[in-house]
C-alpha cells in the first residue's frame, strides 16, 4: 500500500472574517528574483474553513490542506494563536 503525501501546512495572518465559518488568510513568503537577485515578499490569500468562528482579524493561524469544502475553500484552520491581535 502506498503512503499518502503529507498535507501542506502554511502559517499566515487573518485578513477577513466577515463570512460565516470562513476566514481569509494572507500567507507571506520571500522569493529571490531570478534576474536582480533581490528578495521580494509575495503575499497570497487563501480561504480557510473555521468551524467555530473563533478567528479574528490580525490573528496568526496555521492552515492545513484538505479536500475541497466549497468552490474556493480547500484549507482548514488547525491552530489559532491570538497573539497577533492587539
């Protein structure tokens, strides 16, 4: 029996929680520009499922890959550390 690939886990900041059981998470990563050799911050937004509606804007969260939940949601919030919000 073949082993399954491990699911990706990303860390980011919640930018929106206006929808029911859904949060928007901005994940920042640094990429080296191929020609100019300068590091650039690239931000990508993911829609993640938040079953208990406990995430607030500014929270640092970890999201895990899952099977599609809706048209745009394929991630689930696995860890919420509210230290990012003031």
